[in-house]
C-alpha cells in the first residue's frame, strides 16, 4: 500500500505555480489576483479561506478577502459579485460555501462571471468540462485528477466507482474520469444514497472515489485487493485529544481498508490540500487567460 500524499504533491505543484507566477510578474508587472468572499463566521469556512489566502502568498499571488456578516442580504451579496466581475485587477474569485439559508447558492454561482469562476461551478464551465473543452474545472475533482496524474495511476479502461453525486464533487468527478483524456477513459459508475447494491459495485472497482459525507462509510468488506481509494470525506468530530478541539475522519475506514489498497489517500493530508492547489492553478490560468480572453 502506498499513500497518495496530498501534502507532498501539493508542495511540488505549488513550486511550479510559483515559478509561473514569478515569470508573469516579470513579463507583465502584475501578480495573479484571487479574491474570496466570506459570509458569516462558520469555523470550517474560516479555516479554508485562511488557508487559501496563505497559499496565495506562498506562490506569489495577490489575494483579497471580502467579509460580510451573516445578516447580509442576497441583493447586497449579488451587488458585490457584480462589482468583482467588473474589477479588471481581479483574475478570479470565489464565494465560500455554505451560505446562510436566506441566500440562494445557485443564484450566487450563476452571478459569477464564468471567466473568473476559479471554483469551476458555473454552468458554462461545467458544460465545457462535459464536452472536454478548455475551462476551469471544479476544484476538488481537479485536485484528484492532478494527484492521479502525479502518481502515474492508470485509469484508462479501469472500473471506477464514485460514491456521492454532489454538484461539487461526485457528479463532475464521474465526468472527468470518463472523459477521453489522461487521466480519464475509465468506465464509471456513479452511486449515491439511493443505490441499493453499492457493495456489489465497489467489489468490482479498480478505483473508488468516496465523497458521501459519512464517517467510515467504505469498509474493508466492500473493496478488493489492489484497489485505488480516494477519500474526499472531511467529517469533523469534537476531541479533547487534539489542539484544535476536533478530529477529522474520512468517508473510508482507513485502518481496515488501507491494507487491501495499492494506493489510498489519508484524511487529513490527502484531497483537501489538492483542492487548494487546483484553485491556485485555476487562478493562474485565469490570469494568463489560458481559457478565455
């Protein structure tokens, strides 16, 4: 069994991003610029956004943080998004989810200019992804693809089971794994909470990507020997044994599943770190206008 080490891969890829950012600064006199909009004070969101801002600094990007109290109205937030759309100094921006219940996340996603949609959630980017056209890919699935590519994991012709059909991870992941690309060209089965025979399907899988949001959902009796397992789960539980006061668990019963795997991601230290790298990669692509003029 080998670990798909998100910490190592992300650091290696950030070195390459930093070189490209420095070249851009030398040629154009400006740095890639990422902005983030944070609404409320959700602990997880605070942590994620702070990490994104720190990583921007590490690779030589400019970053901006726009904060709102959770009482901000939908109209006010949409007005700020329109302002960011028009700001030519900003290459890409994200609106951190989740949002308060009175704000429609679909309205927010569609209000973002798809040319600045570095989270890869806008319908235009999702449509171009499905057609295998150049676009911003959703950050977490993109991060997984970068990891598979880094480790040279063969995906063509393999049976891949994706567990979870969210618009953020599962659904786009299934499309990327099936596309005529490298990585890709897998035979993909997309499963979810209503699938009745998940164990039957996972036992035949060469690659399993789990993003269902349930602690230890994938167990050892559900996988065959030699399988590649990618765990997207980030389940937080309070703990008096950690400095942070909580402990993270994946969607995979790591202790018992790992011995059967050829490769597996840890939690933490796996997919989460790759998500940030893919966001940086998308921002650099936006700054260099690789997809849209």
